[in-house]
């Protein structure tokens, strides 16, 4: 029998246990005291007119053991985040219907000039202490935060003299224990502090086998966009600190992460059938060219002073470089064809994104002298980004080298009134950006058009404001308005210019995206109950949509309007250690399909997520911690931007579980993804590329992960 009897016995034991969860290091009932570094202020989260969530180290480790990545952890726990594709590419994965800005210690990981959609895989979760999620459009971190911010805060410096560290050993397989499904991970972190000096170094290595669906079939390979299955990743991390004097620190943080496909499988041509609901699969084979890969390197030097003229100084300079290699398709992609190089339909090629960012940030915050209830923050951000997309088999440039420069001063004020029961917050950011592209010629498939380069500049003033009211203890309400800013996917736009005579100096389609976010929310904390409700409206007069054209996704500029409701509730039951929780998100998105200034069509699955209901039961008592969680994606119709019609999403429910037992040395964790072994077709496959049977993918079936970790 494919299903292992021993595994079914383990599963039965899991179900019989009280549904439970490991508590986060930063528990929800302490949210008021949490300082969210991504918000660029030392004020607690409760003082900000924002929706904020913090995933603590224990919860993050638990989710990473279930699903394997930070982006999967965020997508699982946050209802308004779209379901992931379970692929290396995150194209179409959104927060509140827009792309979030991924950052590590505030360093942007996104490559907005040519969005490679690999920014969710730039660091191993073993080195992440917590994840700060700020919802909705804002300009707190500069370019890219139209959907929100997902800031990954790495492990902190050791606080006491001596040695400390952590190790992890982990193994993963599907429930049938097929030999090629096995994967494993080893990771170690060692810290030492000696007076003012401290150092933390670590490494992680993970290998992943083939993924299987609930019917025991290998999941289809997306050889072009990239896979996390059949891959291996390495991450080397280091942090060195020096306490200049009390309250003042220098920190140097470095990381190198690489995930590479092993190239052992290819998509099985002709095996998928959408009409019969038979997903694509994969077979042993060697894909052409170089397997898809992702590599990110970053260095940051930070200086912080907690008592500079009775205020707080935070500053940072950074360097970040990424190289995203996309695999080659066995069937030559029409876009890459050029009869000057090979007969039509025979030319093989594959692309590679190359991006390099340097920048700096500085902010100073203090209470106003003589008026201590008013806190002010002033700062300045600068970033330089150079990005291009090459076709590495033939040496052509698909996206020409593009330079981006942004200089942005900002100021924020937060006024506490009536013994902090009323707060007024507001600020302004001045974005001064320039995009520079030299003359170039498009690929033959776009007409080999000469495009006159240019250096257009954009200046925008971005405002935000809000009010927070706490009329009684345990009740907080707020209303806010904030503007977010990003550039469109310039690479997709410039590479696809299909007519002559274009001068980039006055080409409107590369003008920036300004998104407006209005939000009202209420949060309550009464005894065993904690809850929140938020409604938001988001609009952009010249937004961006991804549309699948001629074998690749291209960008279109249209008006976009999104609104949504988010609900969360938790209940600490009378049974000690047992907490029940739930979350719900409803999103509605429309775009202007005929460019008449009015929205008239539903957004499709590449641009908005389905409604979702999350339920979970968590338990922590003595040496046992555990969790059972469900994500139910509700069925409904979404738009089809390419044809201006509709696509039906059938919906599905996935149940995951995790249990941990503390040993005399360390602890052992058993995690199960898709506990009930539910066969389902993922959201992206149901709503995108509706005539392509090969890209019709199933989600992972029941998958078991066992790990041991030890901290000292």
C-alpha cells in the first residue's frame, strides 16, 4: 500500500491530542509593547494607525517546519495574503491584492525594475528571528510597499558574555516515503560575546526531493519559472557587533543565499488535462540549459544610538545583489525566436535577471523639548538600483540595463492627548526618482524596434495621516490614509515595446505607481477574547496588471481599485494552554479594461487572492506544544484580464499540524502539511493560463517533517 501504516498510526495520535500551538516569542497579548522596526519608529505598534502583525521566532520555526519557507509561513497565517504557488516564483502572490515589499532588516529584497518574483527566497528562515508585517500601501520603507511590508528581522546579537548557539537537523518526505521525495536540512548558529565585541556566524544547507500530490503523482515541474522541489539551497550568515559606548552600537550583517534546481525532472508532456481535472506531472529527465536558480548576497552596516541628544538615531548603509536564473522550456519560447540566429521555432534560450542595489537610510526620533507628548521623526533614504535581464544562451539583452535612483527625505509626527487615549499621527515623504535607460533595440519577436533611451525623472509628495482612539482599556480604534509608491515593472514594459518611434523620456507607461490606502479598524482585548476588524480601500489611477501574452507575462497599466475586510478572533479556553483562533478575509478588485477612467472588470488570479477562512487550535502545556490549522479558500469567479471574461475558482481546504516535545537535550518536532491528504489544484493553476494543460498543477499531498533542534 502506498500509504504507510506507521504514518497513519502517527496521524491518529496527532488528531487525538489536544489541538495546540507553540506560543510566539512575541505573543499577541504583548503586541502593544512590540517595537516594529519596519515602521521606522520606537513607538509601540499600538501607537500607530496601521494594521500590524508580528510572527515571532517560535511560530515562524513551527510554520517553516510545516511548509519550508518564510513566504509560506506568512501566507498561511495572514488571511489577506494570497495562497502560494509552492514554486520558486512568487508571481501573482499578493497582500491585500498588491505586491508586498520583502525586506531583511529593512533592506529591500524586491527588484521592482524587473520583478523577478524571487524575493520570498533570499534567506533561510533559520536565521530570521521574527517577521514584521505592515498591511496596506505606505511609504515607510520607500519604493515597493504598495501592498504592505514583510520585514524579516534576523537573529539578534548575544546579550551576555560567553558562547551560545543553536543547531537543527530535519528530514522531510511524503507519506508514501517514495525514495525521491526525501529531503533534509542541517543548520547551525554560533554566537560569542566578549565585552563590547560580539560575533554570530552560521550556515544552513537544505536539499528537497520531488513533491507528490495526494493521489501519489509527482507534481508537475515549472522548469522555466523555477521550483523549490528537486533543489538544494545554502545560506551563510554572519553578524558582527561592537558597542562603541553604552547605547551606541555598530553592526555588520552579511548573508549569502543560493537555491539551485537539481535538474532531475522534466514536465511530462500531454499528461495534464484541465477538462478532466487531471493535473500535470513530471518524469525523470534532464531539462535543457541551466536549471532555474536564485542567488542573493547582501551586506549592511548599521549604527544605532538610543540616547543621542535625548533621541534615537538609526542609520544604515547596504549593498544587495541578486541573480535570478530562469530555466529553459523544452518547447522553444516564441518570444525568444529570431530567424537571424536559427530557423523559426528551433532557437533555445533562457533568461537571467541581474540586479544590484546600494543605498542608505538615516532617521532621528525624539520627543519635542517642552512638549513631550509630541514625538517627531525626520529622516532621509537613498537607493541606487541597476537591473537587466539577459538571454544567457545567446548573449542577447531582453531587458536593457536600467538604472534607478531615489532620494527621499521624510518626516513623521505622533501626538498623544488625553493621557494617550487619543493619538494623532501624520507625515510626509518627498520622493525624487530618476530612471535611466540607454538606446536599445527590442527582440525580433517584438519587431526589432529601435527605442530611444532616456532619463525621465519623477517627483511626488506622499502623505499619510491617522487617528487612534483608546476610549477604555482593551479597546483601540483607528482610521488612516496613506500613500504608497513604486515603479512599475519597467523591464516587462520596455522589453515589450512593439511599435517604432518610442522615446522613453516621455513614455507614460514607465511613470510610477501611486497607491492610496484608506483604512478603518478596531481591536479589542477582553479577558480570554482578542479580536480585530479592519476595512480598507486601495486605489491607483495608473496601476499595473500582469497579463499572459505570447508565452510570457507582460505588464499593462490600468486603473485599479481594491477593497476588503479582515477579521481575526482568538479565545483562551478554560482548558489551560488551549487557544482557539480564526481569521477571515474578503477582497474585491476591479480594473479599467477599456481605459475610460472607470473600473469595469474583475481582477484575475494573478492580481488578487480569493476569500479565505483560517481556523486554528493551539496548545502549550508542560513539555508539549502543538497546533492544528486549516486554511479554507472559498470558491468564486475571478476575472480573466487577457480575454475580459471570467474564470471559476473551485476552492479547497488544507489542514496542517505540528507537535513538539521537549527532550532533556533539545526538542523534537513532528509537522504534517496537508494532514488529511486532500487532493486539490492550486489557486494560480485554476485561474491562470486556462488553455495550458501543462501548467495545471496540484498542491502537495500529505508531507511529513521530523526535526530536532537544540539551543545552548
